[in-house]
């Protein structure tokens, strides 16, 4: 019994430390941080928001965002704003939409989020024009 109590005394701090690294941000906060990282072309900030087993191609996501942020062509015009909508429940995860408004083009992206052992993380990022409002 004495060994059991000693084991518990040593295990409690380890278990407490495991929970200390959990990100407590909401899905909406993670979604906003993801879009902010993409707009800023901040690779490390974007990568910190990805789930460990994600299939998101970080280079593709950054490239898409930077194209919309820096494009200044006759066809689309400059980026005017980005609306980040609160994620909505979809099964066990959530999906948030961002609406990127240029002068003559509107482009929409869906960010898929999942709750992981380390908190809410991005697991997908795809362009979806089918439900995108037009300018």
C-alpha cells in the first residue's frame, strides 16, 4: 500500500503537466487566428494551429491567401476585406467560412476544425465558391 501511495504522489504532477499544454481557445478563436496567420503569411503561426495528422498543405493555403492579399490585377482589384464567420457544428467538428472580398471578386474558403488532445485545431482548408456571395 505504501508503494501505491508513493506512486500516486509522483504521478499526480505528471498528469497535471499533461493537461497544462492544452490550448483553451474556442473554435471561433482558432479559425480567426488561422485566417490572420494566412493573411500575414506567418507560416509558423499557421502551423501551430494545424492538427498533428492534418492533410492541409500549408504551402498551398499560404499561397492562396497571399495571392488574394497581394493581387492587383485589372480583373479582380485589390483585397478590400476578409470576413471571418463563426464556425458551425458539423458532426464532431466545426466548419468556419471566410469571405475574401476584392474589388471585383469574392472568394470563399471553408476551414474545418476538430477538437484534439491539444485543443481545437485546423484539419482542412478548401475554396468553396458554391455558397459564396458575389460582389
